């Protein structure tokens, strides 16, 4: 079993995504530590709050680069289909939970989790999509 993707575009995707996720973890730690210990005020609050989101936005650009660079039509198709399932799943969870909050007084769930739900549904759907074509 190989750890890295077989195509050059797939390897580039991993080499770009891994450091981006490391930067995300670092920025998240910095933001959490700063809010917990230094209690910033003014514009610094907004800058620190946005800081961890920047690498996550970058991860979407990295996926876009992968789609543009991948020469294997099947691999591109699987990724695009899994992204659509990820979007559909995240939007569905967000919509359902929003209705539960509004009408059934469910506890508030931060919209920050929508991004996480996107990746979860995308990750779950990818092997299922691949299996469908075997």
C-alpha cells in the first residue's frame, strides 16, 4: 500500500496541503493562547480571530490547483463529485441544525464547524464514489 498519490499533481497536492494544515494548527494555537492569556482588544481581536481561517481558505485554493493540474480525468471527476457531496452534506447539516436552533431550541453550533463538515462528508464520499466505478 502506497502512502503518496501516484500522480505528480496528487503528490503536489499533499506537499502543499500538509504545510498549510501545520500553519493552521500553529495559527489556531496562537489565537487560542492569545485570547486565553492576553485578552486582546480593538482591531487585534479581529485579526486574531481571522488568523486560523486563512490557511483553511488556502486549503480550498490548493484543491483548486490540484483539479487544474491533475491530468487524470477520473481522479478529477472523483474529487469534484466528492466536493459536491461535501458541500451538500455541510449545507444540509447547517440548514437542519439552524432549523433545530430556531424552532426546537437546540444549542448553538458555531458556523466554524460547517467547514469541518464539508471535509468530513468529502472524505466519506470519496471512497464510495471510487467503489461505484469498480
